[in-house]
C-alpha cells in the first residue's frame, strides 16, 4: 500500500492546468508559459504554431509550441492560448529538440530557428486549396428512405454508397450526372454532410524532368569502395550514431559508395539525407540517384513555393527514401531517418550567412547523434575540423586513395611568377600559354580558374611576391583606399601603406587583382579561334544558365571554360586535358586563417577536373609563392602533409579546430556611432569574461575586409577560446541586457564558428 500511494508532497500540488511553452521569433523571444483552454487541449501538440497575447501588443502573436505539460494554476496567473494554427505538428519532437539546441548554440531566437527549419511555403500552405467533401450522414440508410427521394437525389445517395468514400461536388456531379442543387438539398435534409479539407492543388507540380540521357550501370565495387561500404553499413547496424570521414580522392567513386550505403538503410525501411553544395546538384548527380531509388526528393533554390511545399509533404509522409539538397535539406522531416551524408563536406556553402548562422555539418552531426544514426562526411580535401575529429577519436577515417580504374592523378606544374622570363604583360604566363595552345591543337578542352574574392585587396609585391602581414595575427593586411592605410582586420593593427616592398625594395607594389572579364578579353585575343565561355557570379545570374554552359561544354561546343571557383567543383568531363590556375595567391593571401586550407582545396578540386578520361590531364598553377606548404602539398596531391603543416600553423594562434572562434558583426548607418557601439560591446564582453572567469581572447573592434556594405558601416569583434562553451557563455552574458537605442540605428549579429572572416 505504501508503495502504490503517491507521497504526500506530490499531492500538495494539484496539476490542474494544461500548460504550453511558447517561443517567438521577435523579441521578447520567450520561452513563456501559457494556459491551454480545455477546448484546445486535444488539438495542441509541440511543434505546432499558436496565436497568443504577448507583452503589451494589441495583436496576438504567432509563436511555436515547444512543450505541453500539466502544472498548477495556484501559483501563477497564465494567459491563454488564443488559437492553434496547425492541424498537425510541423516538427516532430526530435526536431523540436534540434531547434532548441541550435537556438542555444548559435544564440538565435528559437522562433527564428523554427522559421528556418520549416520553409515559408509550408507555413503558408503554398499551392494548396480548400475543397469540400460530402459523405453520407448515415451509412446504413434503408432502401425505403432512399426510394422515397426524387430520382436525382437517389442517384447521389447510391453513388456515395457505391464509392464508399467522401466525394467533392464536382465528382458527384459527374458520377451521378446531376447539378449541384440536389446535393445542397440533401445536405439541408441532413442526409449528407460536408467537410472542407486543405490539399495540394495539383498532384505533382514538379518542373524538373528526369535526365535519362545516360544509363546508370551498377558497377562492381573496387576494393576501396567495398571497404568503405563495409565500414558505413557496420555503423548503420551498430545503431550507435557515429561520424565517418570518407576521404576519397577526386574520381575515387564516392557517389557509388553513398548509393550502396543508402540501399542498405532503405532495405530496413529507413531513409537518408544527402547534402550537397548547391552548385554540384547537377542533373547528372540527380539522375544517378533517381535511377537507383523510386522515391527521391530533390530540394534546390529554384523551386516554386508550391513545389517546395509538395516535396516537404511527400517527405513527411514517408514517401521518399532519399532527400538530396543543399544545407537546408538537413532539416528534411523524414519520419524514419537512417543515414545522413554530407558530400564535399569542406564546402563553405554549408554555412548559412544570415541568422541563424548555422553550419549544416554541425547540425547534421547533432541530428544524427540524437537519432543514433551515422553521419558520413565525404570529400577529397577534408576540412581541418573533420580531420582533427578523426585524430582525436571523434570520427572514423575511411580512405579511398586511388581513382577508379587506377587512373593516375594529373601532373601539377607550378609556374613561378617571380621569374621574369615566364611573365607576360597579361595574366597568362608563357608556359600556360604554350600549354593551352598544345591542348587546343590536340582537340582537348581547357578550364581556367581565376579565384577572386572580390573586395579584399591584399598588398603583394609583384616582383618578389612578398605579402605585407600583421605581426600579431599573421594575417595579410588589407589595403584601405581611403587614407592610404593598411589594416589588420582581425585586431585593427594599422600602418601607412608602404610605398615600396619592405622585403625587396621594389617600388611598384600593387593592390588588387584581375577580374574574370579582363581575363576573358585576354584569352580571346590570345586564342582567337577557340570558343570561350565565362562562368562567374555575373554571367550565371539567370536560373538555368549554369546548366546551359555546362552542357555546351560537355558536348564539346566550348573549348575554353574560364571562371571563378564555381567551375572547380564536381564537374566530370573526360576531355578536359588542361586546368590552369591563374593566380593561386589570391586565395592564399586572403586575410582569413583558413586561406591556406581554401587554397589547397581549390587547387586540388580544380585539378580533379582533369585526367578523368583515357587521355590523361595536367594542371598548371601560377603563383608568386611556389614554396608555400599549401601549394607544395597541393602540387603533390598530399593532403596528409598539408594537414600536418597547417595544424601546426594554427596551433601557434589557437585557431580552429584547436580552439573556438566567434565573431560579432556590428552594422550601422553612422560610422562613429557604430564604432562606439562596438567599443561598448567589447567592454561588456570584457566584463563578462571577468565575471565568469573564462579565458577568452577578445580582438577588435576592427573593420572587416568589406568595411562598408550596402550603405552600412561595419565593425567586427573576434573572440577566441580553447572551448566553445566559455565563448558562448561570455557572449550570452555580455549581450543579455545589451540594448542599443533605436535612434542609433545600429544592429549586431552573433556568428558562432564563422567561416568567412
Ligand atoms: P568522386 O565522387 O569520388 O569524385 P564519382 O563517384 O563521381 O567519384 O566516380 C567517378 C567515376 O567513376 C564516375 O563516372 C563513376 O560512374 C565511375 N565509377 C564509380 N565507381 C566505379 C566502379 N566501381 N567501377 C567503374 N566505374 C566506377
Ligand atoms: Zn592583427
């Protein structure tokens, strides 16, 4: 008796009211508790939207329910939930937990995270319409009653009995050959009843067609592929949740491994997400999956709201086995998720550059671990974060060191731009010119990569290649046109622009670089008979233009394809016999601690575009810094050497992955108000650090490389620590009650684990 009776102290508190915890996307963000009125109790579940009063606002606000529970009304006076907006939760409980984790980690309002997770097209019911359905009120109507009705009404009743499910008036009118008036009469008599339902306006609003130009042959796996697949399926079967880094050189056949791994989870009725950089979502990639699985949902940025909503519903109903898409596909509401794959895991597009500034790799990790399913990260050039995770036992490394069919990796030749005899007045050196000419003579195709990261103008000596850098951060200084200053945008170290090179005294130091447009002009005049196409942000604005150029290149209508990093990724064209990198230094000397990693990745990726057929391929890299470890390692396809050197370089300054970094960007319309706001934020951060006793390095405020953007002045503050926890706590504490007067017109945004600095 004693055991079954609840202890008296629990009886003292009567759980007499149902409570919903609600979060918002606008300040104040919550979470706040509300009372659920009795008539809404059955309807409201976590993951649904509600309308509730908030603060002193006259209008009810839309919020997201994260929890429902029973509580006592004695101690608190709660306001009521006014309305429940959804029939079904838009997020299942694991996704609600993911939202709350993201909100905490990225310091973003939970309501804003929900709005990111659930596409606006879903929230707005895009592409749906209300339809009215009729059914019999009494399913067992006796014949006598039916026969007493007029003929048309009888026919309607008999039709509904025969069809045995609710029908729209249009359907009834066809089947029973009647007008709408006898339907209305029957409803008035109470013999049939109506119910309106929201449904998709068309059954399939898809626009993209399956590209079946090619046959998908199921290859016999290579030994490397077999080994990789075994590791992944073992991780699936273990149900532990594990991260695997699939480090496979370009052309090693990673996609085939993904497909087989997904086949393994699909066998058990489960499904998978494949995340890819938007740019590599070509019809070929898509086709490879669609030919192997009956239900594939492809998400991309050019979908109409109706398409997006339609796909989301299909996914949620469990009708697809595979979802392929860019970073936001990590939120795909698959009911039985069994595997997440992130292809090209090093790619910067997995980080969202607007709030909430999440990284799909980190979110994928959180989601996979909470569901105890594997996360597979695939790449030829692992991010140092993932590499470090393998070295510290947080991830398992799987290597695929050779290309399918044992095709050799292409030869990489470095052209030293400091050598006067090789230089020309243009962007293309003599050795590169010669190589392009030979390739064209051989009827081969050429890719020329001009990496430009726009605005940042590094100060580099064109004679010796020396780069002017900050003594404290080791970052290249950035040239600021106004006032002839050279500034470290990490710590604000500033000097006057040097009139001559500090290393070799050459007095023609130059700023900034060459654009793709000028390169196109030069290429056309050097090779007047070649068919040239340019691919960059300017020429690829229109949807579909990317595909158009690529298919023209594939079919051999273009000889030379030149462009920005857009052309470095994922293309598989066997007739590309030469890849030229116009200036490897523009990526290398960008003021970002990941510059070397990007350069290594870029050179490796673009090298991977050649040597894919039987005719081999070669790569020419033009640089002022041929001895730089990143360029050396890239020229030998030696990732491990690169990772080793780079890890040592980062250790010196505690840069990630050895430490954590966060950034706060402050924007405003008036320069000195913006700067002084940034300064007072720094003071608060310093106070918070003191109070918490954390070891956090606070740098700045300093102007970022793009210090004025869209009419707003920008400053940023960098924070560094060995662990993410103290960093997050310091920012949370400092910003908790930091309110900027509205008249100042200054905003700030927190960026945890920034990747573009
Ligand atoms: P990665 O993604 O590693 O760069 P892919 O998956 O694109 O490589 O494969 C490169 C090429 O090799 C593709 O054309 C693919 O069809 C082919 N391929 C993959 N696996 C095999 C195999 N086991 N045998 C023969 N060809 C294969
Ligand atoms: Zn500095």
